[in-house]
C-alpha cells in the first residue's frame, strides 16, 4: 500500500480497484470490479471501514464486486454519474443501485472536500475522473490509460465526446499522476506526448 492508497487488480480484465484511506479508519473504494470477497478481506485486514463505494463508470468489469461489498456493508453509499445508471439497471447480475450521484465539479457531502469530479464522457456517457488536486493524482477510470485511451465502440461510447474529454484532461498540470482503470500508472505529461 502506498502512502495514499492500495491498488487491487481484480477479475479477468484486471480492473484496478483502489482503496483510498481517509482520516481515521475510513476509506473510499473506487471501482470494485470483481472479487468482492477479496476486496472485503483487504479492507478488513487493513482495519479500514468503507464509507463510500465510488464508480468511475457503469461497465460490469468495474461494478461486479459490489454485491459482496454491499452485503457486508449495506449502509455504505454507492455513487456514480447518473448517465451510467442504465448499465447497472440492465446488468445480468443483481447489482445494488447507487444511492448518490456525482456530477461535474461535485464537492458535496459524499466526497471529501479535496476531491473534484471531472465528468469525462466518451468511453461511456457517465464516465468520470476523480481529481485529488492537493495530492496531484487523478483516478481516470477507462478514460485515460498508460499509453492509451478508453474504447468508444462499446454501447454508449462516443468518439467525439472522448476527444473533448481527453483534450480537457491533457490540459491539466503535466505532473499529475494518473491511476487508470486498468494497467500501470502514468502522468498527464507522459500521455500528452503520445495522444
């Protein structure tokens, strides 16, 4: 576990689930994509208590761990952008639905004050990145990867929206560390030289 968070690659597609500790024993769980029991064991083993299950988007490889986590911590809110709600509603598995919705610039009660939501549609209509400006890190979901970008040929994807979202992200401080939904970390600066 780094000073800031733990990365747990889960499932067949090795989705990066992030456990981000807050003050005290609380933590935010980003993208519990699969292996919910394993994620729960990591949380308990580190003596953490989840206070939010936060989704970058609604694809199943980022949500399939939710049932096990929700069963263990049923009072913990689930948050995502409302534009991807249809993906959870149409899931073949019985997924718990969000109790909260995030939107551009959201700094409401469900997120710590130093977290900012960047709505970055393209991979899906509700794709979001979570920017911790004071820490210099960005959780990018499947919008931006190390040496790549999210697909736009899946249902709900849109190439024009993706181009606008990427232009916006690549205009951020080049030193920002990017932690994507799959694969290793990168920086805004490194990706701006490739994309």
